[in-house]
């Protein structure tokens, strides 16, 4: 049985890695006025952050169900099943789009997985699924492994400006107001599929330190993989990675980024740290 792996652009998996592991990607879009750009296809993260300096923040949109149907039908010529892994259903209808499309197509079984998270932490699920699919593992085994990963997979992030999240409806007005009045750098995380405050922290430095402490506590000498995620702060991410590798030798670190869609909601300067047990 041949299984295809599909994800959406918010996993921010580099194209060369997607090609190598045969990962199929459906893009979400950012909309500036009347112009729509598919992220990872028509606009890069760095182009996006340059663009928003001179324009109003865009809105974002999930892929049309028809795009999923088209992809699944195309995959049905070479595969028996699809494992389709998407960003949290609590912040986007993308996962539901994959479910709906799966019910519309014939000749292929679609297994949709709600990562309940986003960015390269979602990508950890995708990479694991793709490697298993290349080893000839079937969808049931892959889905069981993804559920197992959920037990040790976490992410925390801090934003420089809460107004993006509030404007996009991802955080309540009251929470945004409290944060901006107190000038805090709240640590956020996903809970019950939604973005919620985890702790209120005064400074950027302390917020980043708290994320490291949470990872150290979670990994406690075991073998983990982690990702540093930045919103147009590549140099800061590289320096942080060096510090973390020295402090936590049991953790394998990679660097990723908040792309246009997630960057719209978090804003430039945001930093995140996510991890999962190997």
C-alpha cells in the first residue's frame, strides 16, 4: 500500500526537504487589499515582512476545498491513501477542508490529522509521517505514531505586539489590552487547539529564558528534537541556537520561521521554541 503525505504551507518545511521526502503542500494565502499571494509559492517570509512595513496588515485565507479535491484526485493515480496533516483546527478551517475533500474523492482513502499547533512543530509530524511512508508504513500505523508524538510535542512563543493577534481574532481584546497596558511580553501556547496566554512576562529576554527552562524541564536528559522559530530575526535565532546547543546537548536544534500567514497574526520580532521527544 502506498501512502502519500500532504500538509499545508504553515508547516514551513523548505521546498528541497519536501521534494526529498515526497511531501505534497497546499498553500494558504495572504491578501493585501485586492492582491492575493500564496505563501511559500508566490511570497516568501522575508518578502512578506518587507511588504508589511509599507502597507496595512493583510488578511489570511485557507485553501479552497477544491484545491484539496484536485490534489487528492491527482494522488489517487499513484497512491492508495493520503495522510493529510494541518495546522490547528482552532485557528483555521484548513483541517476541515481536508476532511471535506476526503469525503468527496473516490479511489483514495484520506486520513486527516489535526496537529492542534502550527509552524515547524506541525512540520515535525509531517517529517515523521513522510519518513514512515517512504519505509512502506500504512496510514493506520502512521496516524498511531502521530497520536503518540502528541504526548511530548509542545511549543511556546512570545510576540512583540499583541495587536496583530487581537485584530486577527486569535486573542480576545481584553487580553490584548492588558498586555499592551502593562508592556508585557506574554508567553503564548496552544491549548484546546487555540492560542492562549501561558504566562505574563515582563521582558523579551526573560520570556526567551522561560521557554528554555520549559524545554530543559520537558527533555530532562532524554533525546529530544527542537525548533527555534523566528519572525524576521534570523541572526538572533542563530545566536540563540548556539547558546541552546551548549546548554542542552541532549536536544537536536533546527531553525525555522514564522511565514506570511502566521506572521500576519504574530507580527515581526516574535520568537518561538517547540519540541518533541525523539
